[in-house]
C-alpha cells in the first residue's frame, strides 16, 4: 500500500475546494475534512444562543459548550457536520450563517479551538482538508498543498445554483456580495489570513471540468508517492 499523505486545499470562497477534496478522498480512500463546516457550526451556535462574539469571555465560555464531530451519512457515506450531536450539515449552508461566518472565523479564540480539533484529525494522515489556512497554519508540513482560484463570475454562478435549489428567493447579487465580503474579511484578518502558502500549487479551475481537476491533482499525488 502506498504511504498515506496529508493534502491541504486552500482558496477563495466557492471555488470548488470541497468538490476536489471530496473527489480526492474518494479516489484515495482518505478522510475528507471540511474545515469551513466547523467555522459555520460555531457561527450557528453563536447565533442561536445570542452570543456576543465581540466579548472574549463570552466567546471562551461558549466554546466550552461546543462539540464538533464529523459522521458519515448513512446513504452516501459523505461526512456531515454534527454540532453537539445534532446534524447541522444542511442548516450551516444558509445565508444567515454565511453572512456572519467570516466575522466569527476571524476571532483568535475560535481559530485556536478549531485548529486544535483539525490537527487532532490529521494525526493519522490519509486526510484531505480544505479551508483557508490549512497549508499555512493547520498543516504547514502537509505533503501536498493546493491553492485554488476561479473567476468570480464562475464562483458566483456555482454557489447561486447550490443555494437557489434550497431557497428560490435568493438573488445572484446577494450571493456575489457574500462571496466578495467573505473573501475580503478572510484575506485581511490578523490571525491566519487566507493566503497562498509559498510551497502551494495554484490551480485555476475556471475552465476545468471536475474530472479534469481531479486528474490534474492525482498526477501530483502520484508523483509524490513515486518519490517516497
Ligand atoms: O465553501 P465556501 O467557500 O463557501 O466556504 P467554507 O469553506 O464553508 O468556509 C466558510 C467560512 O469559514 C470562510 O469564508 C472563512 O471565513 C471560514 N474559514 C476559515 O476561516 N478557515 C478555514 N480553514 C475554513 C473556513
């Protein structure tokens, strides 16, 4: 059996990171961790419990009451986010959460909490994790680092389609504004801002089909495994 590696995928909002991460995990029989789901789940908890996240003591207390877990879906085997034993995979994708998640994810205590959990999940290797700081902060020694980009119009179109199927009242303008706002906050925050790791491979998938982006990345994996 080939040696298992850690694959870190970072990039802008809605540029296909999770699609690629899921494809790779399936192909390589690795575990997929959606780190963004963890920030979304924390945000959902803060919103539901009216936590004032500008108050550090309130944030610290709230985090003590949060347990995050990924469990496989019984039908398709895909991992889903559980917040304190409740399956929140669907609800964390709502615009209400998307509007606040970057603010919450910029809080140092929240990141320390999430990163510690993510690093625990990676101890066994054989993992694909996507997010904003995986190659820079969570796994700076990851074996393969991918930084994904795509044109804003394509990103908006993809996310609009996803969100429209759940909420036909959503508009393209709303989706675009949300992606741009998150990209701005994520890349300008002081703790672990979104940035390409110096040793990451950049993939612009604007013109690539899911199959093409998978094959391209699998070639990098195979090359690494040949060298090992
Ligand atoms: O899938 P999408 O691109 O919409 O974003 P996501 O991966 O679900 O992440 C949602 C938000 O969580 C991001 O906009 C970031 O604010 C935050 N996040 C982060 O700060 N660090 C990560 N490693 C992953 C997500």
